[in-house]
C-alpha cells in the first residue's frame, strides 16, 4: 500500500504543469507510490533544478506502483478555460491508472470529478509525497513535449521558454503571429516594437 497520512490508504497524488504558459498543453500526472519509495528525493518540482527533476522522474517511473499522464490541448483550453482544462487533464491521468486508488489527493483548491474520494490540498506539492511525485512527472512530461514540438515551429524557440510568457516568447508572437499551439484565449501582451 502507498504511504500516506490517511491511515494507510492507497493514495493517488495528482498535480498539473502548464497553467501559466501562452502556448502548449496543460499536463497532469497521477502517481501511486509504494511504502519503500525513497521519499527523500521528492520535492515541489518548481524548486528543483532540471537535472534533479529528470533524476527523480527516472526513479518515480521505475519505482511507482502506478502512474499516468493526462493532457488537455490548447483548443480545449480555449474552449473550456484553463481551470477546467487542468481538471480535465487530471481526470484523464487518473482514469488511465492500472491500480484503483482509495483516495485522490490533488494539489491546490480544486479537484476533478472522479468516482473516488478526493481532497484538494493547498501547497500539496510541497507537503504530500505522492503529489510531489505527480508534480515532477507533470513538469518533465510537459517540458519534453514542448522541446519535441519545437522542431515543428522552430521560430518560436519553445525548447527554450516552454511556452511560458517570457519577453522573448511575446516578442516572437509579435514577429510571427500566434503559433499553431497558441492559447488564443490568453492575452499575449506583445511588447511594442521600438
């Protein structure tokens, strides 16, 4: 059974990556961990270096009881908004698990509609090991997708900024117009040219 603070229940941790970018999917991960997992390698993915995240990702993928990745795409984000798209990606991740969890713990204030008991935990990605693991898988999976996609539209340099609203990304939108994976419902605030 997965280690937890919930009386030994089989816990699924869920988190997403990519709510803030102007382009690309929002990505969620669902993770169940065994009791003997090396929890000391887990942290909130946002405070880890890329190298630390990749090392932890390998350990999670090799040692988790089960994990799955879910995606919601730019056109879905534009249609239903980023919060609902994040919930959709989370739902898709949990639904792919090959082990049925007894409880689902989600980082943040909200959780998707699922046929299992769910609880939202503010700052869960720095408190709950299963959510920390999900945070790492979501971030590394999304970053890898953005790097792979960059070859299709190299002028946007997605491998560098991963779609986040950097000054460079905004300038490239101003230069080339929206990419094929742009979230058209997001405000681009393209910097004025000099």
